[in-house]
């Protein structure tokens, strides 16, 4: 595995730097908390080949300072409390971000007239406007097919959560079938593939929850155990997964591990995820506080990690390419560090590539007949299920996107 720093200011590379500046770069945005305001947007650029522009060496004691592109809102507005929870989701077609600020989560002894506020941030004009709040409490904001969804935390003793969709035209929330979260009330990741929203729950590793958008139906999506190590507990994912074809690339609880799942749909209401394959990027010399995965196109990715070093918040940027031929591994890797110049935590809420839509198939491109259709009254036996898993494992590295036609339809 080739690995190097993201900077190129060494060994007579000035010419390549100048040439790289003349080429188109890929802007990547990071939405974070920021002291004294609702939030801030940071921006860095990735040059062709994966080099991080103007990034600092990993071992540098004084990496380059990265300034916020914008802090919002402007003016005299201040949050009513110092600590609050900020959630965000992206509307690509509108070039907007939906922001949900919850002031009550970490301030149990503070009486507030308004415990939550919602905003719509226009990325082009940088205008921030008030928006309508979801009906559910303290939930998870996510986006799918350029629509915003909200899953509320369940209210004890109920094992269901309010699930809603935001209508951009009417600026209102539409109630959808409740999400059966069971005993878990913490959401740790989600993915969108083949018209299905997948939600992973904390402390639940053998399955994720799936919501079929067309059928308006929730169901469990099992995660296959490893054929080589069937005694090991299946592993779920964290954060927003990147969907490429019918393969999900996501982060695990480990700070440098990337997982790849194959997605299979059987009929309209039964799906499962294959046992994940994994690969590792090189670790930074300090403990990672949070991380997010961004798709750069093809099988190129960007891993953004935040850590606290020398009293300041810093961003560690790793660009890498996944190679599937002969198994899953990292082909190349470049790393850089930026100094955010703040001592207070800048928790990352959202990361995305500019002018790049979410990589899942558009709803009009989803073709149910492409899926493996079984009669609704026919149950998939354990033997058939294990055979499908083994077929996937043996064919990893061949076929479209590195998988067999059984899994990638």
C-alpha cells in the first residue's frame, strides 16, 4: 500500500504544484459547530490524483490554519445556550442545507422559551432563513433522493419512533409510518440504496432497519455473518454510507476502518446486507474524536477526522482509492492536517463534495425488476441463504464493481 503525505512542497515538486493549481480542484465542505454562533462551514480542496491542496505534514507541529468559509448566522444573533446539538442534511437540487438546533439536550436545568429551531441555509447566497420544525423529539435528520427525513427518538415505553418527511414546497412535515426502533433509541448511521433507507442502531449489529420508500414499509435487514468466521457477531456501520451501485462503503466504530457491504433485495419487502469486507487507512498519531466519509467519484474517497492536539482542534484529511481486484485494499493514500485555530470542540455535523449529488440511484432510475424476485410465499432457507453468502465471497474481485452478478444486479 503506497502512502505519503498530502503536501507536495518537497524534493523539487514546485513545478507539479504549479501545474496542479492550474487544474480543476475538488472542493469539500465541512459543517461544524462554532463558538458563539449556530455553525460554520470550512472548505478545503483536493487536486487531481488525491493531493490535499495547501495541507500540512502529518508530523508538523504548526500545520496550516484553515479559516471558516462562513459562520452563520451573521449579525447579533447568538444561541440561547453555550452547548447545543446541531443536526444537518443536504438538499442537492436546492443547493441548501436543512439545520436543526436542539438547545434542550445538554441543558436540563435551563428553562428556555424555545428549545428547538430549524433553519434553511442557501449555499449560493449564504442566506439563513427560518424553517418549520419536525413534530418528533430529539431525533436524527437524514436525506434521501433530495428529500429530508426525520426519525424521532422513541418516548418510553414505546418502541416506535415518529418518522416524517419534509415537503420543500409547502415547508411542512408529512407523517410517515413509525419506525420500529425496539429497545434502541440511538441512531448511529444510515444509507440509501435501491429505493430503501437503511438505518443502523447503536448496540444492534446483526441487522439494520430498512424503509422502502415506494411501499412505505419498515422491515429488518439482516447482516450476514462471515462465512470464514461464523462465530463472530456481524458488524454494523456508522455515519452516512456512500452508495456506489449496490455496494455500501461506510465507516466502523474504529477510527480508520472502512467497510464495504453488498446489498440484495428479495421481492419488495425483504433485503439483506452481505458480510462486510474491510480495509484500513493509516492512523493519525492522536485519538480521533469524530470522522466522516466523502465520495470523490469512482472508488476515490476522502476520510475527514477531527482530533485535539496541542490544545487546538485540528482536521486530519486522508484521500484514498479502494481497489477491489483480488480483494478489498487501499491502492493509494495521501494525508494532510489543518489547524482549525479553536480550542472549543468543533463537532462535525456534515461533510460533502461541492456540485456532487448523493451517489445513490435516483428514484426514477430504480428498477424493481432488476432485483432478485422470489415468490412472497417462499421462504429463503438457511442453506440457500448461506450459499448466496458464499457465492458473494468467492466472487469478490470479479464482475461489475468487483462483485458477482448475483449481488450486483
